[in-house]
């Protein structure tokens, strides 16, 4: 029985990596997937490996921080996701899974359309996204995924304090919290930091700052010495 899954987390928890691993698992078994992403997220589109735009099927790229990437079907805020999936099935045959990147940017109607993909087409949908914005408020897409998804799965990540990170702060060039501005402002590690709830309160109150680009330690091989 097909289900709608919502995988949620703060930033840098590996949501896109998990999405691409799930897609690979399907393909490894000879099963076809459709990856879709909001057109508003263009962070991977300037890559030299990005596919050329197609007027009939607007292609984009889903890319993880560790280098995994795949083609994706881009959609706009007023696109009907049920119609997109149904057209894909009509054009290419049986579909085994739909995977949605940056699902927090979905509109309410689009989340409902994903439930139709599950219920009417019997195609599982795996949606991956942030739960809350830089103010600690729910995104529209996340709100209705939390309400309507069959399964909710948290992907955990870590605050610089060592606690579990559950919140996201938008920061300026000095690492100070930005408390005003539009809910949607595309960015990565240069604009957003995942923190624990206590740290979120502290930073939003102006009592601290965070490093934008923290040192990335190499992954050591077992038995390796330096």
C-alpha cells in the first residue's frame, strides 16, 4: 500500500543525501523514480553538470553537500503535482516512487496533490524538507505534510554546542541572528546555521553569534595514523 512520507530536519542533516540514496535503492532494483524539486531553489542549477533547460520538461539538479547529484523535474508554485506525475506515467510507464526535495516550499494545494498521487495512483511519495523557518515558524509545505503524511521521520543533525539541532537561524556576515525579512530566502551555509532550541533562543535574543563556515574535519580511515 502506497504512503506519503515526510522526512524533516534542520539544515545540513543530509536530507538530499538520503533522498538520493533512496532513489539509488529503487534504481538498483530496476524500479523507476521521479525526483521533483521547487523551481525557486536554483543553488545547483549553475553547476557545469546541470542539464540544459527544456521547455517541455524543465529539468534541474538535486545535489547533496557530499557530492551526490541527480536530475530532477522542476516545478513552479502553481504547478499541479498530480498532473505532472500522471503525465510522467503516461509518457514513460510504471512509476515506483516520487521523491520531493526541499518540500518545505510546497503550497498547501500541492501537498494535497501528493496525497492524490499516493491514494489514486498508488505511487509512494517521499518528501524531504525543513520543518521550520529562521523564526521558528512552520513553512506552509511542512505544516501540511505534518498534518497529512502517513509517516513522519526526523533526520537528526548536531548543533555546534553538541546538542541535537532542531532549529535554523538566518545570520548576517558577522554570525548575528537576522530576525526580519521574507520567509523564503535561498541560501546555504553562508546564511543559515542549524542549532539546538536553547541556542536558538540565545542567538535570537542577541546574546551570541555563530561561525558561518566552521572547520570541516576529514573523515579518517580505520587504522589510519597521522
